[in-house]
C-alpha cells in the first residue's frame, strides 16, 4: 500500500535554511504536495511539484524531487519565526484514485 | 475569493449522539473531499464526491459514517451513535476537477465525551 514517511521534528535558528524530508512509496504518484498547518488551523497549500520535474522554486521555497529514490524535500530559505508550524508531505496517486496520502507531519520550530 | 468553509468550527457531543458537519467548497469546484485528522497524525481520507455522487467512500471507517452532497455543492458528513474514538478534526477540501490541487477548509474539531 501507499505510505509517506517524514521526520517528526526539526529545530532551526531564525535566518537559517530549513530542509524537511519526505519519502513515499507509490511510484505512480502524479503530484507531490507540501502543506503547512499552524496550531488550530486547517491545511494551507504551500507548493507542489509534478512527478516529471526535478526541482521547483517559489520565492523562499525550493522543492527537490528524486523520483528514483522516491524522495521529496522542501527547503525554506531565511527561515522566520512565522514559519514555525507542522509541514505535511502528500502524494496524489495516478492509480485511479483522487485522494491524497499524507505523512504524519514534521514540526518545524524556529527560534529567534 | 472565498475559500472552503466548514461549520461548526468546534463540536462537543456525548457518546451515542448524532452529529452533522457541514462543508461549503470553493465556488465552481466539482470535487469535494472529506479527511479525518487524529491528534499527532496526518489527515486520512474518508470519502470524495465528483458532483453529487460519492466517487469513493472506501475511507469511511464503518456504517455509522455517511456523507451527502445533494446539489453538487455543499456537503454534510453525518456520524451516528458517536463514540469517543470519533474525536478528531474533520477536514474538508475541494478541487476544480478530480486529480487537481485540493484546497482545505479550517476543519471541524469534534470532541465526543
């Protein structure tokens, strides 16, 4: 079955870069997503990458995709205290379903 | 424009009671999804609709859970005979079409005492 794994916690200093990693198992994934969840809030779409791309950059965010290793990463440049949140990696399968499979989330803590 | 909205934002109920959770998708979005997020976990799929019909309800945990979308817009998730294990955040999302980016609402926090 499908499975998405993420490290549970990351702590960085303000101004540093943060890198959040994710591995997935479904080789038929079409899109891979990064969502952000602040305490008590819903999921905010941050960015996504199509499975035939290796990299996508969007302002402070860089997504890298290694399809061979089924590894996805999200790099946040110049991390700010407002970036503190839980970050979820999710895959959208092309196997006839339209549902997202999420990891358990990585809690990012940015200290001043 | 307006995003996905969900009501109520919080619901406290007693074990055995019936609850309804409502979702208003983004206008014009044909696909609507329900997920459940337990504490410390990522969201897990429950059911999704394309138009008025439930295209896939394989994620519903048992027959106490049911969802409708009678006019292809607003959806209601219904839980009968609630149990303490049903306590979670219920998230709704919508997308313009199937297989497109899903946008989430703020969720309904359900607590079953």
